C-alpha cells in the first residue's frame, strides 16, 4: 500500500518494520473513533501511523530514541513550508557547529561542507526540538542521513551506504577506498525541501498521539504518561529472540540525536537474549504492564518470528510469555515468512538459511490482570 496519503510511513527506513497493511487490516472496521491503540515496541511507528490514518489516538513506546524520533515525525501535523523555515532558522542561529566529528570514517562518509551543515542542524535540534516542524525536520534528517548515491539526483547526505542501518566504519571505509567512491557535495536544504514536500504535502487526520522513549518493562513508565484512557487495541512486534543489534545498527542516527560519534554497543533498555526463559520473562513484564493500562475488553495482536541462528520455538516462547500476564490467547495465525516482506529476521540476514516462519498471536485481556492463561493449548485455534 503506497500512495500520497501513506507516503509519510516511508520517511525513514527501519529494520523492524512490518507492512502498513498489517495494522490497517486489523484496525479497519474493528474500532470506533474514540478507541486508543498502543504499541509497546513501536519501531519506526507503523502502528501509530496506521492509527492516525484511521483517525485513532495512539501510544507508542520504544527503548531506542531513533524509533521514538521517527514515530514523532509521523504523528505531528505540519507543512513543508514550516519544516523548511525551521531548518533555515537553525542555520541562522548556528553559524558554526560546536561539535564537528573527525577521523577517517567521517572524511569518507560525508563531504566536509555537508557534514558542517548537518552538524549545525544537529546542534540546533539538540537545543530545541519542541515544535512540530522541528520534530518533522529531525525525522527527515534521520531518513536522509545515509543511503545510496543517485545517478541523476541525490536524495541522501552520505557516501554510498545502506538506507536501513548505519554503515560500520571499518567496512564502509574499505568499501569506499577500493572503489574510490568520494562523498558528494549535496545540497542539504534541497534534500530537506524535497523530502518535506514528499512526506508532508498531503494532509492527514490530526489525532492525539504519544511517542514515548522508555523501557516498556518498567511499570512506572505507564503511570508517568498521566493519561486517563483505556487502550482498546495493542498491536506490536517485539524483538525476535537473538536479534540484539538494534543500537549498534543505528549508531549514526543515534549520533544525530546526540549520541557518540562512534558505534555504540550498549544493550541498555533491551530485552535479555541470554536464554528463552529470561526473554519470555521480560516479555511477560511488558504484557502485564499493558494489561494494567488496557480496557477490560482489549485485544492484543503480536507478530512474532525467529531466526535460524538461535534455535528456539518462537511460538512456545510467545505463549510462555503470555502465561499469567492478564492475557488469554484466542488464535494463532500464520503470517508467512520474513522473505515475503521487509521484516526483522530477513532484513538483518543473520543466516544463509533464511528466516523462520512468522505468526500473529491474537489475545484477549482477562477480566483480572492477574488471571492465568489456563486455556489448554488444544483449545487454541491455529490457522
């Protein structure tokens, strides 16, 4: 599904994305206009954006600030003219950047004039990113920061790079040197203007939307929102067991948001991948928190898969995580294979064997949040 109304969903590629039609097909004709939708692992904000298209309010949570910044760019209501004005205002305020990264990678990754402009914009956004236009500008820069060089026109700021995850410095430098690929002196403002028109020209319904940076396992996070609403739908896709490179794979975008100018290998705020038991326990904490925040008749849909490099029964893993969580599984449906779309396991290419099959797990909230999942597995419908 791709038209002018949905183009904003492509503002920044992100490797945990599922198709927009997935949440749209669930929410369409199943919800009323006053219903709230939540995604505790929001990734690039596809569920929040689908909710906005349908005129629904949403709450999006992620431990990765890149994911939250992208999602914020999808729920703000602004215009291309406002975005361009915001960029020009920052360039007027920041004549010279206070922080200009140096080294072999930076010399090869960006033309020196481009890097200087990017650093000026970065500095201005770090000082003030409260307006809707600046949040949209930040999302545009995250999407344009690195990607392939064009033959006729340039739409990315970097030397030849992947679009979805950040280039690894040593590999990237070797790649550029061998091919003698020098960074191009692109027109930063032209790229911003072009992308602002592409993503924000078409009006989209403005609804209440919250994008929250935090650990969805933390019960205090939900109370801090201060919302007196009951969420009716939870649609999400948690990290697949064994995939824990979310932070280092986004290090360059994290730098734009104020992070270090080198790869960050930390795993702060991420689920434990040491074993399936701990992983399920971490997920259970999330499901319990969501159940406490959800309406009594809420529904939850979880897309879950796995990777061949970590041998685990991901259907059992997700069922274990839902035990005594306040949710009862009603249906488990096959979602096909990751090779059929831009999904977690396939895009990260952990193994030549390809990705495992994926499943959509549908669950209902129990009347009491401490209710156990006592329904025998034989009563769960598998499609």
